[in-house]
C-alpha cells in the first residue's frame, strides 16, 4: 500500500523504484500496531479491528477470503465467504454446502487460510487493514449451528434448499420455478424450511494470526502471532 495511482495519466515522476503521483504530497510514515494495548492477545486485537470495521461504512466487514487445498496440494482454490461467529474458544465459524468443492478439500485436508480485508475512511483518513488466519477447519455438530441457520434471512434458507453448490445448471427457468415453489410454500402455506442435511458449519481453529495495518501514506506495520503448544501466543513484528 504505497503508491496511489488512479490512472496512468496520474504518474508524475518515476525515479528508480519510486513512483510518485502528481497528487501525492510525497508523505511517508511508519505505521505502528500497539500490541501491548491488546495484552499481546491476537483475539482481542482481532475483535477491536473487527468492531471498528463494523462501525465503518463497509458493507460486509465479515467477508473473508478462504483458501483450501486438496490433499496433495495440487489444487488450491480461494473464495469469499462470511464469518458467522467468533466462538468463545476463539474459533472462526463459517457455513456452507457440504457438497461443495471447498468441503471436498476440507474432508481431504483441513488446513485452511482465511484473509479479511478492511479498507475504509475514519475521520477522513484511509485505513487499510488485513488479518490473515491460518488454521485447521473442524466440522461442527448440527446442534452447534442450527441457531445460526435459523437466524439467516429467508433467501438464504431458500438457497440452501434450492441450490446444490457448484452443480451445473442446465435449465435456469426450471431452477426459477423451483425457487418460486419453495418461496410460495413458505410465504403462503407456512411450510418451514428446515436446515437441510448438506448445510454444514466449520470452525477454523487459528494457529497463526497476522495483522497488517496502515493508513494512506504510512508504511504498514505487521504483527504475527503463532500459537504455542501451551496455548499461549508468541508474537513478532514483521516487515511490510
Ligand atoms: C460476499 C460473499 C459472501 C459469501 N458467503 C458465502 C458463505 O458464507 N458460504 C458459502 O458457502 N459461500 C459463500 N459465498 C460464495 C462463495 O464465494 C463460493 O462461490 C461458494 O462457496 C462455492 O465455493 P467452492 O465451489 O469453492 O466450494 C459468498 C460469496 C460472496 C461474494
């Protein structure tokens, strides 16, 4: 997050590796993550940043990119999904369709990597933050997340019944017809859309959490926390 170039015509001066824009004031600074303020606890820091992001004008601060890989690591794929809950034991809960590609990966290889990106303005200043979480995804028991399913808006419940995630759709009109039947059954006949068996939730248990934070003209600071065998966190400041 250094040079801010809106378009090629903005480029004013190129000097070796440095690219300045005409609009820049040639400012620079060094961001600082005050880890002590959060008692050296990455979960406290995560919650603080997350709360701030939720209080900003970001539409989906709970959206995160989740990367999974096949057992042999030959297939790696990433997609965004929503963090549904941060559990009391520091697990990051996500929900999905058990028949999906990601779940095939998770069945073979529970190692995952998640990344949140929060870019917003606070008091006129641009804040750019990223949190990376590497860990192990554990499939939860239905009883652990039925409430999360129940809390979902209607269209999400309809989707859970209608869509076989990742399956080819041969006939969109047929799908629309099925959609309307499900919807009408719910709205007009009061049929309950119970949680289907393929609706699944995982808890990502973090082993590594890394924070990257900066403002518009600052060089980012990074703080990396590694989970130790005694469940404490070892942290290091690392270069941007
Ligand atoms: C903002 C956003 C939020 C999403 N949230 C979820 C989610 O919570 N669960 C989910 O299964 N897919 C979610 N998706 C869809 C996924 O990105 C992806 O298309 C889907 O899970 C299939 O991925 P897979 O084929 O790799 O398994 C979301 C997509 C976007 C853009």
